[in-house]
């Protein structure tokens, strides 16, 4: 790991400390998690495609997707 120094707004610091007391996570661990999520989002996907391969069965032949599924699929294109 690399040691670094950051500055937080006081409200951010208080909220992280409070959350840390509730979850048992230290400030550094929370910041690492947040940075990891940020970097994942910047890459444009939440998990590698190969991690979901084989998890879902195809729809039966002739079955139309429900409107919310069709809408969601359209947002992925």
C-alpha cells in the first residue's frame, strides 16, 4: 500500500467517523472502499463481464420480455 494524505470537509469527516463507529470500519478502510467504487464507475461497469457469465438462463423460446426488462436492456445498449 501507498501512504497518502487527504483533506476532508469537516462534515465528511464527522459522517465517516460516525459510520465507522456503527460498522467497525476505520476511516482509511472506508476511503479505500469509496475510491475503489469510484474507480470502478469510472471504468464504466460495475463488474467484469466474465463474472456474470453462466449466472442467468436464457428466456424460453417465444417468450417476450416484460416491459421493464426491455427498457432496462435498451439502457445498456
